C-alpha cells in the first residue's frame, strides 16, 4: 500500500524529475496569470456596467435647452478675468 502512494502522480516516459518539476512550475505560473486576468476582467466589466448605467441615466433625461458649464460665464476667478489697468505715471 505504501508503494502505491509513493509512485509519481504524473507518468511521462522520457521526462526527468527536474523537467517535470520545471513543467509543473511553468503551469503554475500560467494558471496564476490566467486567474489574475479573469479577476481583472470581472472588475473591468463591473466598472463598465456602472459607466453604462450612468450614461443611460444621463441620456434618458434628454439634452433640451442651452447646454453650458456650471460656471457661467467663466470658471476663472473674477480677478483673473479683468485686464490689468496700466499704471499712470
């Protein structure tokens, strides 16, 4: 019974134990990368869904009337909007 448990789980004739270990490590890296990409994809799809909901909410209200920035007429502070008066000598 003990001999059966000590047998290698993967049997591949012509491959050394080091080669098999390297191959398994490579597969581990690929699976980890794949799992990370799947998680990133799920996160991005969630963000995209939120963006689509926001776009839908904005587009249902319509764009009627005058469209402008909330700052009317300019977002700059008033002291930057006026031209400096030349000093009289």
